[in-house]
C-alpha cells in the first residue's frame, strides 16, 4: 500500500542544509509542546538514516540537546549522497497479518525503536511527507502512563482484541487503545455487529469462559486488565432475558469481589511496546518532554477501585506465559524463575516504591525495578493470556545494551545483569561510605567474616542482598614465601564446573626437525592437575622419542610462537582446550645453543590484481637448534633449514630440481648428513657437524642443496638476506635465546614443496559430537560443588600481588562456603567460552529436588544450624549454542505441582520430569522447619 504525495514541488527549492534546519526547528517546537493525545508517526529507520546523512553532508559536527530529535538533524557526514526517494515504510508492515485479519495495516510484532523505526511528531512527519510523499502512514497516539499517570508514552502497539458474538459465533478482530474505556469498546462492538446498545453486554472471555462482566463504562481497558489478543464476548440479550441477565450480572459481580486482587500498578510503563518516553534517550527518538525530575519518589495515587486494588479473575495466579519477542526465550525463562521466587513475589506485589533508590548512578533511577515489578504483577494476576514483555525488555536493554536485538543470549548472563540492576535500583544505601578492608592478620575467621559482611551491607542493602547473596571464604597462598591471605567475599550465585574427571586428553603436533618425517598429531592422556613434564613424558612415549632427543613444547598463535613451556613444573591447567601446541624433536647436546625459529610467509591474495599484497605469516613455525660456540655463517643456516624442510619436497622432485639459485654451498653440504639418513647420530650431526664444521663419518655422498629465500631478523628488526654470501658470518644476539628466520614461499617454490602438512594444527581438545557415554554418564551435584571448592592455582592472567614478596605470584586459591543465602542460585557451567568458539557440555547432573544438604560444606563451624535446601525452579537449555532453546520448570508452592514454562505455553509435569540433562540454572530455597508453608505468591 502506497500513498500519493500531496505536494512535493517545494522540496526541490531547498538545499539539504535548509531541509535540516527547517526540520530541526519544527522538532524543537513540537518537543516543547507535546501532550497527551498528540499523534506520532512511525518511519522506517532505514529511510530516516538515509535522510539524516543526506542533510548533514555539508555540515560539521554541531552539538545539540542529546535527548532531542534535533540532535540527529546536526550529525556530520562528509560523503556526498543523493536525495532520498519517497518514504517507504513497507519493511515495517506485516502483510500476512494485515491480509488475514482485515484490520487494515498491521506492523510486525517484534519491531524495535531505534533499530527498525523512529517516532516523529506529527508536524515533522507532515513536512517530510509534503516533500517526499510515500507511505504508508503509521500514526500512533501519545497516552499517559505510570503510577501517577503523568508520564507520556507513544502507544506503538495498541491492544488487539478478538470480538466474539454469541449466539452467532461471529468473530471480528479490532485494534483499540488501552486508554479507551469499556464504554467505548461497548459502542464499537455495537457498531461492528449492528446492534442496539441495550441489546449487548460484553464479557472478559478468557479461555472461552466468562470471567468478568464489563459493565463499568468509565473504566479503561488497561485498568480492566485486558491483554493483547484477548477474547471479548459480545452477548446479545432481549427484554425477556433481562431478569436472567440481572441475575448473571450479580453473580459475576460476586465472583469479581471474591477474586484475588492485584496491587496498584507501578509507573514508567511503556504503552504496549517500545516507544519514546520521558527520560529516554536512545537511537533517533523524539523525547516527549525536555525535563523530568527523576530524583523524586513516585507518589501513590488514590485507587479508584477501592483499597483492595484492581479486581482480577480466577482463584490462582502464577500460570501466565511470556510471548517470545524473537529469541527471547533466554529472558522469559529467567524472569519466570525470579517472579516465582516467593520472597520476590511478595516484595514486588506490595508497596516497594519507597525503597527505590532514585539517585544511584549505578542503577536505572528506579526504571528497571518498576518495569520488573509491573511485569511481575501482571504475571501473578490469575487467568491472564500470555504477556509480551516489551516494556521490561526496553528498560533492561538500557541497563545492559548487550541484550538488545533478537540474538540468542545466555540465560545465566541475563540473570546476573538483571539481579545486579534490580539491586542497584533498590539499594537502601543512598550514599555509599568508603571502607577499606583489613586483612585477617591472624584474627579468628568469625571476626573477620562478620567485619567483611558488615562492610558489604554498609554499601549494599537491598531485597536482592537479603534473598540471594551469600558469603564465601577465599584463601590465597603465595608459592614463594607462603604468605596466606584470607578474605570473605559476597556471592550472588555459584558457578559449578561439570568436569569431574581426573584425566585430560590433549593433542599436540610433533615435528621431527632432522628431516626424518612429516609432522604428526599425537593425542595423549595426562592428569588434569598435572604439569608440563607429564605432558612431555606422555608425548615422548607416544612419538617414540629416541634416547638422544628431547622435546621443545610451544604454543602457536596466529602462525607465530606465542610462548615456550620451558618450566617442567608449569601446571597443565594453564593450557586451554582451544590452544594449539607444537612439540619439536631436537638433539640432546651440552653445547651452547639457541632456538632457530623458521617462520613461513606467503603473499596475501588480493581480489585486485593491480594491488601487491605484503608477505604474511601462515602455517606452523619449525624450531631447531643452532650452536653458538663457533661462528655461524649464512650457509650454515641454509643447511639447517634445508634439512628441516626436506620431508616437504614433492614426489618426483629431487634436490637439484628444487634449487632456486645457481649458487650452491659446497662447504656446508660436505659436512651434512644425507636426506635419507636414519642414523641416530644424524640429529646431533645436524647441529654439531654442520654448524661447527666437525668432520663426520657419514658414508652418504654429498648432495647439492638449494638456496632458499631466507631472511634473518637482527636485533634492530631489520631483515638480512641469507640467500647470498653464504660465507658471511651471522652476528647472533647474546641477549636473545632465539634466532628468527623468515622463509618466503613464492608460487614457484611451492611447486617444488608441499607445505600443506604445516597448515593444519589441531586444538588441544578437538570438540566433536558428544558420545552416548558422555550424555548418559551421571554426575552428582555434590561432586560439582566439591570441584568448585577444590584448591587450584590462579590462571596466569589473574595472578595475585603478594604483599610480602612485593611481586605478582601465581598463588593457589581455595574457596569455602561461609554464609548461605535464603535462595541459593546454582549455575551449571555447560558452556565453555574460548577465543574462537563456544562449546556445550551435555553432561547429565543428578541434582536433588528435596533435602539438598550443604551442612558439611560450611566452613563456619560455629553455625550449627542444618543447611537444607529444596528446589523450586530451574532453567533448561536444549540444543546447541547458536540454535538452542530455553524453558523453565517451576513448582507452584500453592498447588505443590510442577509446571513447564515454555514461553507462552505452560503445561503440567510430574516431579520425575524435572531432572534432565538440559538443566542449566537451579533455584533452591532454604528449608525452615520452624516456619509455616510459604507460598510463591504470598
């Protein structure tokens, strides 16, 4: 659908800069005078961005109010752009829905402001439309919202209701603002079905049952708790039926009066979807006011429906689903677990506004807490249809922008950010004091722990801390001076590893630098907590290392040697699964030697044949030894490199054919072992004979060697050409333990050598399909906890500064549980994140649902209370990292029954179905023997 432009001629008379200034002035005026009832228009972000760049191409950066539309009329862009064509909003339109429903133009349900569309005041839209034409026109109204009804918001997604008329069973979908009244809905139903007002009554018809008679004509649809895609029953009555109607009406009123109630709604609601609202400043949005006092608490307003709050339907709450807004199952599952946490359900359904911290710069000035509280109240209102959590997600994204858009995210990461954001919004501490923690210095643990906790509470005091935060004891020991440091730190959740095995499989590629064989990958099993000497010993056995050889172990990164593992006591835990390792066979000799590193380079391929690309490293470096006792010439290095590369010669290519220069090196060759020699002495001869010019008893005849394009990197990072002047002495740096040599592989040289064996270097642990044994082997949650608490060395990137040594040390760290929270959140570390990939462990964890006993894991022996917990909720992850799906299993304590929450779909499950290999985040409540049963929704 495209609209015909009214007037376009005038725009041709204006320059881009004149357009920019005119729209800016119109926007500023509209912003200053915006009010409830104004009309805003959606315009596609794609067209708007094109226009912004077009009108700013002659401008330099100019600073305006960052929260206003005028800012975007002053962005600089130096590129020359053509004038945009007519406005085309077609990418916002859901054609399928528009055609099926007959309601006119319908936009996609998952649009995001600032990404998909921009909201423009009517005056701005009118001017752009006069200039450019196009369409279709997508108008939306400004409504008041929030607890005090003083916040303005654009209702991007008005209510979509289904009118069902009985007894004819006719259906008619409509769009109507949540601020319209029941009376206006009644009149609209009469017009649609051509009925007289006194012939019609309308009912809240959730799940095809009469839940409430809607006869308060002045109540808004928002206050009547109507939701998106709600069914409304239009019932036709006649005069003879008036008596029964009155009786039914009275019965419905009694049902409504006896139903559960919902407390008054919180403020800062965004009207049915993402929109520009007061205090918001994101994307190319137009703020609806120039200022708002966010430092004042929201005042409670009188409830027009009595002290009990808004009446809701049904007898039990908590069984309301959340619509998936596009890969938001990770968010929906975490939210359902939190809103069914009894302490949170009680807190947010009462008046929590007095605890909002309006000044905390680390929070969202209460917006996140208010959005979560409003969502929780809607989810606990009984009998609701699934809710679209757009307003909540909009607030969350402002606090944690990484969750914007429609990508799949980690549910546990979302949970961590959400709990942190709620804590800061609800922190009772308005001015955090500066407190310097003291070390234990031999004081009793109980004294130190209480001191740390008191210091923590002095700065952090909220419902989140009350419910979810515990404390663990952290002990660090310096490996050099044995200095012991003890701290007591808070935790919000425990992240437990799922790797209980004591052994580890590692793959390393072994290179024979004497020219005896091609490189080969060796996979060995070593102790998980082993050291480099264990890996080297296992590799030596696997590759049949000779008595006069040893292995040099290195890590390869970006085709260069990143580090040598020269310390045999270095822990294998410092080597990650996605690292790439190489081991080089070199001779055991007592001479003064250096490592010769041969780095391979080739020209980068360019799509433009006229551009000459530079030489870039590729493949895997090769390492050999070179003696430093005598002088080393360029020819000596040529000899060693020739031997290192000899296994790469292509079949049918002899040494003479491989020669790239007429220059030969007879002196070096005469002392060199033959390429085909398998004598044990050859490895040693490669270093001692060729470099030190010692005589050899090798019976192999001398073979002419090719001169290779080698470059030596000196101390000044300058390159010395080793292909000429083979008798010239190479000056070796006395400070560096290595000699760096480049070999540049031209296309002509690659015709003689096959370097493919150097181009594939597997990871230490190559992840593949999960075996059946790995999927089914049970693992106890207690075992995971013990692995978490086990003493381990710190990783090199996180070394500890020892106050006694005055240096950073790789200390050992031991964690102990000291103080447990009321709600214990346990994260099972199924996902392994590396520099390049994410992997998932499908390990089945056998976790207890009842009587999870942590008594023996508490280091505080003065705490004699038994530490028992019971599972009440968990999130699940099914599938792979990129295409997985999240659900939640939740126990309604009111009913003592388990349910599966799968976005908008909720189904009853048995307790036996709760524990699966998909379990990801577990929620446990402390068992209180002396307390009465507590309801989630109490």
